[in-house]
């Protein structure tokens, strides 16, 4: 019977694939430290994100989003607090809605002071796959969770930055991300 590493999903075909060559260890050699224990979450998250960037040519936010999604399906990580919304990682959400609109939301490193209480701000990037719309980057107080909140967020956006779809759009998007971060 083939088992898979409970951390990364790699098939464990023979003893050498298991941590320390121990058939009883449900983890692979790549996901464990020198005594066969699961690596810290941050280290594994970083390594898997880098792998996704290398393997599939993804930008870091997309690679982290994919890694988060993947790890949520792994027995070793599915309940880890680092995978929950509001975790220490800046990229909260990358979502496809009806394969047309994509957005990326990051918590901004600042709040806006209102008389009663400070309001969290988010940095939002949106894109459309059909090439009809520009890439938009903005700061907004609305936390996007669906298409309705996406519209609301864009409606209340401050400091909007639009990038038209051209061959250089990817580079400009990266630039906008740096500026807004
Ligand atoms: Zn593994």
C-alpha cells in the first residue's frame, strides 16, 4: 500500500522516502528535521512557496496562496493557526470568481484614525482575465470576501492605481505591489 507524506503529500514508496528511513514515520525526509520531527510551519511554508514559484513560475503572492490552500488539505497542517485568516502572513486571499475576476487582498501596515476607533485598511489588487479591464490597486477599509464586498471595496477605495493590460502589465503590477506595501 502506498502512503503519502502527511505534510507534503509526496508518495512514500520505500523506507528511504520516510524520515530517517523509518517506515513507521508518516512524514518524508524533506519535511522533517534531523531527528525525524515535523519542520516548523514557517520553514515548510516558505519552502513550499518557493517550490511553487520555481516550478510554476508564480509570483510570491500567488505561490503563497497556493501553498496555503495545499497545506489546508494536508493532515499534518490542516488545523495549523498559520493557515487561518488573520495570520501573520500578509496575503490573505487570492480568489477566482467565475474564472473572470481575480483579486488579491493584503492587510495594510497602517490604520486610519476615526474619532471613535481606528479602522484596519487593506491593499487590494484586482484583475480580469478576459483582458477587458485594467489591473487596479487600491487601499480600502473593506475586507473583500466575495464579489459584493469587492464592489464595495472598490467603491470606498482610496489611492487607486490603475494599470492597463499590456505586455508590461506584470512588471507594473509587481511595482504597484511594492509601492503599496
Ligand atoms: Zn513531506
